[in-house]
C-alpha cells in the first residue's frame, strides 16, 4: 500500500505545502505544534480541503484538484484517531463502536480485542483516559479503514500510561499491515514508533528519511534541531581543514565543500585528558542542569566568543562519569564518526 | 364562562409548535451544513421577529387568499386558510418560527465539530450523523426553544385576527377574546382571560429558566 500526498493550502499567515510518500508500516510526522501536521491529516481525511494538489491511496484518487476529484470523507475510508478521541458523548461505548456502517458486525470482536469487555454500557465520561483511547481505536478499526492516521494519540495521557499504550499502538500498527500515519511533536515517541519519519516545520517538509538515518544523520539544520540536536555550527572550509566557526575548533576531516553546517548530539563527546588536538574543546562551564539519571552541561570553548548563539554547547553524561571528572580541567572532543554535515 | 378561546388557543399553538419544531430544526440543520447561505437565510427567517404582526397578517392573506395560487390549490383539497383554525395556526407558525429556528441553529452550532468529523471518517451518512449525533447532542438546548415557541404562538394577536378573524367558538383565541371583551366593555371577562394568559406565560418562562439552570449545573 502506498499513500502519495502533494498538497498546498494557503491561509492568511500560514501556508501548508507538503509532499511525501508513505508505504506500509508506520510513517511518522514530527514537528512542533502549529507546524501543519494535524492540518495535513485533516486534508487526507477529507475534513479539510486543500487549495490544490493530489492525494492518492494506491490507485484510488482521494483528491485531485486538476481533475476536480474530491471524495467525501465517508468514501475515503481513512481511519482517524483524534487527539481528544472524539467519542460521541451521547452514546455508550458499544454504540460508539457500532456507529459506523461496518461497526455493527465487528463490534463484539473489537470490544474483546481491546479488552473493553464489561464496559459496553458505559458512556465516554465514565471511562478512564486509557479506556477512551482503546475505545476510539476500536471504533476506528471497526469501520474497516484502508489506512490509519493517529493524531498525537498520547498527548492527553499520563507518562506512565503513555508508555504502556505505546506498546499497544505498535502492536496494532503491525497487525494492521497497511499504511499508518503517526503525528507527534515528541521526538522520542516518533523514534520509538515509526519506521520512516518526515520532519515538518512551518508547513513544509524539511527532511524525510528512515528513522535511524534521520536521527543519526539529519540532512538539514531544521531537522537536526527538531530531532533534538542542540549543537550546530556553521562551517568555514580552507586549506587547514574545516573550521566550525560557532564552536571555535577545527575538525580534521576530509574536504567538506558544499556543506554549510555541522552538528553533534549532546551524547556524542569523548572526554580527553588534555587539549591534544585542534578539535578538542577546553571547556568553560556555563551552567549545569541535573536530570534524574544524567547531567546536562552547558559549556563554551574557553576564550572563544562567536556572533551567534551557537557558541554555547550542550554535553550530556551519566552521573557517575560526571562525579569522577575534574570540572576545572574538562576537555571534550566530538566523536568524528557521529558528526553530521548539512548543506542548509 | 365559555372556555372555547382557551381550547382554540391551545389547539392552534400546539399544532403550530409541532410544525415549527420539525421545520425549524430541519431548516437550522440545512443552514448549519451549508455555511455559505447562512447570512441570507438568517435574515429571511428572522424577519417575522421584527415585522409588525399586521404586516404578517397582510402577507398571509395575500398568500392564502381565495385569489392566490396557493389558496386556490389548498381549497381544492378542502383546506380553507382564511377565517378558520388553519389560519390561526399559520399566523402562530409564522411569528414563532424564528424563535425555534434561532434556538435550534444555536444548539447545532454548539455541537463540537470534532464529533461530526469523527463520524464522517468512520463512514456515517449525513442523515445518520443528523439523527444519531447532531440532534441528540443539541437536543437539550432546544427544549427551551420549544417552550418559547409555544408561548409565543399562544400570545399571537395581530396576524391571527387578520387572517383567522374573530369568530367566537371557531377562531377566537384568548388574546383575541381579551380584545373583544374590552371592546364590548366586559372588563371582568377580559381580566379573567388576562389572568389565564399570565399564568401560562409565567409557567412557560419559569420552566425554561429552570431547565437552563439544570443544564448549566449538569455541564459543571
């Protein structure tokens, strides 16, 4: 199964312009709130109408502005799990699940599949957050959709419940077999659940890649930031090598002509005993934040100030390692294999 | 005391309320779905609220009179609108329709569109979205509209007297009875009907208040 999306929609002060293809498996859309993720899903579902473009599911054209095709949501058969679940408040759980044309015959099957037995006669306001989510999933799947979209499915749940239900969603996505679109602003969630990820910023897709590739080596500065990389520097290439101008170190790597930026994740530094190379930071610690199981250390290359914000770097380390270190003489080197270079 | 005005008032208002309810809810639904036409229909359907009842009576006479197409068409089926209970119903209908329409539209607009979106994505048809989601969720907000429609229909005077006339025992409603009694100097009879109308109006309004209070508490 393949979903092809290429749509544009203009608002007064926002323009959505997305273009991607999603095959079988979970396709994650990652982006900050208000970037157009949910709007994209609404356009695919047929609740919102794009100004122009095309949406296709295999050979079935859901929307094509040039051919004047715009299928109703009912005919699209795209399952949509809403952020707030949108269970009908005037119906019991059982009535909710059997509300769709296919739901009647599937109702009892999906009630037991989602462990909702015994709750059939309960109204949505009598259900817990997790039960609501399972009920909404059951209702969506009982309608026999051809593809499924999940819009921030965990945002209204407690952390504890969230992790537990993630497993259930992963299982359902695997069993479903078709295309699953998963939208979230939480990069950890997207990493855990998706096979392939597209990063959206300001209504545009800035990067698309299989998840490991995307998180290890993002292709653009925007996607590096949105996947949680805080250390990004501009590059200046000359005969001596590649100079990271925000950080004030020279990277002994091959010619990097054409690349404008370099990134290094907070976990990817090695600790050195002295400044034994042009690529080593002599750290001046700016601030330390204590996390539950680690420390986040904000530091600068001693004596080096650049114009941008980029001269303060972030280093994350476990507590034991940090306690053993001499904080007055801290030398860090970015692990070269884990550095990534970006054009823009 | 001849209680026929009470019976005629109740009969005309109840029939009018039923028709107003069905047509008002249906119209409000259609306008809610098709947002483009909203301004136009809102204006047209709210017009009877501000027009003088005599103007409404005049227009109804033109519409249903013997010389009009509609009037002639109806009379073929033995339905006579002028100087009959039907006329009283038509007058009551016209003046109370805006109340039901406005309340129903407000109630439909209060229904969170996310339920409608969800219903569409699971493949529910327009009609079943209306009967199973929109109407049941909006229903509590319409109860007040129904009561007020009835009360307004009951109080109609100007349009009623123009189209239905003032035939005792046939078209004379309570509000018309008050007028007739005063004209003939029967103050006592007039004050009796005034008392009855006051009671019914008071009960209507207080029941609407109590119902809204109950809804407000339930929401919390």
